[in-house]
C-alpha cells in the first residue's frame, strides 16, 4: 500500500540517507522549503519553476484558471499567465494606498489552487510514448526537505497537499529534524503537524553519522565560513557553522556583502530572491541600517499586500530589530503599523495590542497616536475574541482618533482621516445594531470626500465607503439600496470576488436565484478555490432543481473543507433524494463526529432511520435533535410521521401542530390533513388540504379534500 512519508533525522545528510533507502516512484522534484532561500512559498516556487512551463504549454487553459496562484507564489512565471488587473490599485499612489487586503484565508485558497494545478500536471504527466497506458497513470515522488525551517505558506501548502493528494498518484516525502514542526501561532485552518501525523508513515533516526564537508580537515576556516554564507545560511554542516560564528565581525559582514551583490543581480530575473536570501544577507551586511531595512520593508509590504500576514509579521519584527524609532521614525512607524495590522488580520489580536501599547510608549507624534487609536478600536470592534470584544471600548478609541484627526494641520489629511475614522465608527455602530447611525456616518463621509477632495483623490477610499454602505444596507434589509451601492462599487472595482459573492447573497434574498448563481460562479473565477463559493452554488442549484449540479458543488466544497457540516448536511439530503441512503447516512455520521449536537443532522438521521423501519433508533435521534433545538420544525414533523405510522393519531396530530407552528410548509400541512382524516376530523383535514391547494395543484390533496367534504376517508 502506497504512503506519504515523514523522514526525521538530526542532519540533512542523514535524512537523505533514509530517503535513499525507500522504494519510491520516479522523483518529480526535490525541493528545499528553507525560508532563507526564497521566503514565502520557497518550496512551492521551486516546484512550479520546474513543472509549470511544460504544464501550461500542454494545457493553456490552466493559465487563466491558476493565474493568481502562480503570480503570487512564483513571480518568475508571471509572464506565462494573464496579468492580474486591479483598476483601483493601478491608479493608487503607492503600495499602501490600496482599496482592500485579502482575507486571512486567502493563502489557504491559494494552496488549494496549487494542489489543483499539481493534479492537472499529474493527469497529463504520464509517459504514453509506448502506448501502454493513458497519461496520468505514472506515479511520482515529491521530496521536500528542510521543512522545519519552512515559512507558514509552505507549511500550509504541504498540509493541504498531504490531505488531498493520494500517495498512489504523488508520494510526498517530508524531511525534517527530530522535532515536529511547531504549530503556527493564531488560528490554523490546515495544520502541518496534524497532517504529518494523519497522512504519513513516520521514519525516525536519532543517529547523526553524516560526515562534514571538510572530511579531511584541510579546508581553511575562512573557506568553511564562506561556504556557509554561500549556502544562504541553510547549511547544517557543523564545521561550517562553527567557522562562520568564529569569524571576525568585519569579515563576516564582508562575506554577506559579497553574496548580496551576487544575489541582487540574480534577483533582476528571479524576484523571489528578494523575499529570501537577498534580504537575509542585506540585513547582515554593512548597509543593514539602510539597504537591509529597505529590503525588509519591501518584503513586508508585498506579503501584507498578498495576505501573507504571518510572514508579514516576521519581516516586520526583523525590521523593528534594525531600526531606531528616533533616528528612523518613518521606517519604525511603517514596520510597527503593518506588523500590528498583520497580527490582527492573522487572528493574533492580543499580540497586536501589545505592539500598539509599546508604540504608544515610544512616540508622542499625534498622527501616530491617532492611527494607533483607530487600530486599537478595530481590535475591540472585530479582532478580539467574543470574550474580549467590546463595542463601547472600541467607540472610545475611535472617538479619540476622530478628535485628533480634527486638529491635523493639513486640510486634505484632516478631511481624509476624519472621514476614515468615522468609517470605523460606522463599523462599531453596526456591531451594536445602530444601522441608521452607520448609514448616516457613511453618507456624510461620502459627501464630505466629494466636497472637499479633488476628483480622483483617495478613490480607493470612496469605493470603500460605498462598499461599507452596501453591507450596512444589506444588514438592514434595504436590499435594493445595497444593490445600487454594489453597482457603483463594481463599476470601479470589478475584480474582487467578495463583491460578486455578497451581491449574490442579496439576490438570493430577493428570490433572484439564477442571477445569484451567476454571481457566485463569477466570484469563483476571481479567487483561488474557496468552499463558501461552491457551497452557495450548490445551495442555489438545489433551489433551482439542479440536483446533480448541487451534488457536484457540495462534493467540491467538502474537498476544500471536509469539516463543513452544512455541506455534509446538504449533500446527505441530496443523496437521500437520489435514493442513496447509505451515502446519506455516511455523510450524517461524518457530520455528527464533527458536531455531535447538530440538530439538523440528527433530524435527518432520524428521517433516514425511520425510512429504514428502525423506529426506535429514529426516535432516539429525533429526541437528541429536539434537545439541541426544540424549535426545529422538521424534527417534529418526522416524529409525527413515525407516530402516524404506529397508529398514534393523537401524538401525530400534536407533533404536526408543533411543526406547523414553527413554520413548517405545505408538505407538513398535507401530512397533518392525512392524520385528521384518519381520525375522522374531516373539517380540519379539509382545511389543511385547502391550504395545500392554495399553493399547489396537487391532485391527491384535491381528492382528499373532496372526500373530507363528503365526510368520508379517501378509498373508504
């Protein structure tokens, strides 16, 4: 039986020896994940540079489908795929003046797109020259080394890859030191430590019997140190590391300068070096306080722009280690601000709060204190966990930011930040149900920007205000107004998937399901795969009667997010409707393992068991469902059907009454009519059948009504 492998040994050479002892399919690639080399997506980029050109030549359609993943992870290949066009940002004054930043889960979506791309590569990679099998039959091996030093992006990618790719298609060999790679701080959607334990065969050797590169002891200490530097700090040769650490500081700096010069030239063609080895050497070279700081600032800005928030934090902290707040106040503030924002976006609000408090102790700059007050307000409004979130405290901080903005000397800055901070106050208002206040603040902000700033200035923020007003209108049920705002937003910013996804939700609420489905499908073309998009497509297809299409969408949702209990529930319902009772029960069982008290899953389980004639087990499941949610109409209806089948008409009628009182539809009215009819309560039965006929042209209901009006049961 094929398996993925996790190889653990003290040194790289020891791991190589263990890997050489495995019986593996042909090696597709051996890549290092050491973040010193290329920073984020070091392993991914190395793999894509090897396989993507041929894969895109073989299937050009993949270029459009995977343009985001390829450009964001491997900038060297950007010329092979269509450019990502963001109109607002193309006209912005700089990388900070952006209309939006990606959600925390964007990097996970990128990983899923990458795995899809690798699957496409494997499907066409089989050698069929001998005519003895179709392309894609040949298994391969991917070896990834130095994973204990991997950036969070590569760790996330490997976790997804191990879960999704069967070893019979691609055997993944992950090599690390003896320690398990640590879990990343903050919320983690796909955990590499858990994936290694769940999907690999673990092979461990605690012996370190590899030989140093200085086998005969004749290599000079300076040459050993140079070798370490030229490895870009990834060598684990103990003699090289010792020689490097023993070097005179000036000589060590000179070696880093020399290596940086070589890499700077190479980075013209390979820009990912700027995120890894080039920055590594510049921050250790003679110009670390200038070129090193600039390199780290560029790297942090790019990572924040791409939504790689954990990596942005790392670059920011490295930058703060080099800068002096008094001597380089602008760099100090830029590193501080983006690190704090990235920590919050990464779900690490407490760390963000600590950094903001530290910044307040360092500076007396009123502009900085204004911006810190706003960011702290956002922590209390949205980023802290529920136990610490506090709209009142958020409002206090935002009010402070508004007060400082009102006394800024520059009139344009005063206008912009006054509006910007009130936009934050509008968010706070929505969190406390103050939708009218939020809408007033947003309306005033839009009007003031139009009145006091020139046409085209801060366009990204004008669009942002409209976007926030669209959301507030949708929250308050002003759906037509929300659609009007989205029309304006999407006129200027039509490449953001969230706009189409959110508009699709509004259209669903308006009953315009076909239009909603079109928006959901378009949203999925503007972002790497995300489960919410496929789930909503499936839900819309169900409503439109496309059962087969809905099943495919729920299948895809669960590939991307196997713990999505809503998708498991809906897919189980589709399986049941298609007559595949066993598949339905499997999905129900999986969902209940994840969420044992899920009332709707328990109710569906009760229905499925009842249909199998297992009434006692069905009633147990329904009792559990109603314990979780006493107002679940469907559970009362199934319970009533079981009672009716057992001849307990009184209980059946009472349970159907409860189901209808909780919003049960015409099917439940029809079934209650049958109970009333069986009990000889013909007038009540006729009333239920009349209610059914008011909404449908059901012939059975018509026949039952006619019989009840005659005072007799159908067929009697």
